[in-house]
């Protein structure tokens, strides 16, 4: 017989990490690379979706230059790449694995030279 407290100790929760958070600063015109890692998942997440200011990112949008690479394994890593960062790319980005907690960071696109 398994008691609730002993069963919980045996199950590890998946952990989602967004590198560089909670805030990231990048220069206008550079490539933004957001890296999301899911660890301790019993199986790789069936899907990971990304949002920008709570809107799901459309990789076919007219803006262009936005792509995702996901490598599934013991640790699943998803990279969101945004070419030629512009002011409108600033905001809140969330990595949302289908079987783990979402993680959010705030990106500031700077007008520096």
C-alpha cells in the first residue's frame, strides 16, 4: 500500500527553466535566442509552445525571421530564435511545455549602438 506522502517523494515534478531570466536585454538588430529547458519529465513534452505578450507566436507571420528548434530527450531544450530584433519584439515571452509548468521572462530590446 502506498501512502500519499511516500508516493509524492518518489515522483519528481518536471522543472521548466528559461535561461537568462527573469529579464533579458538585447540590442536592436541582433538575434534573440531564448532557451527553454524541461528537466525531470517522465517523457519529453509532446509539444512546447511559445507566447509573446500572451499571444501564441506565429512562425509564418509576415514579420519573418522567427523560428523554433526543439530537441527532445532526457532534458528537452526548445530554442526560440528571433532575427533582427526590433522594438516590437520587447515584452513578455513564455515557454509553455504541454506536460510541465510554463516559464516567463521579459525581453527589453535596446536602441544602443
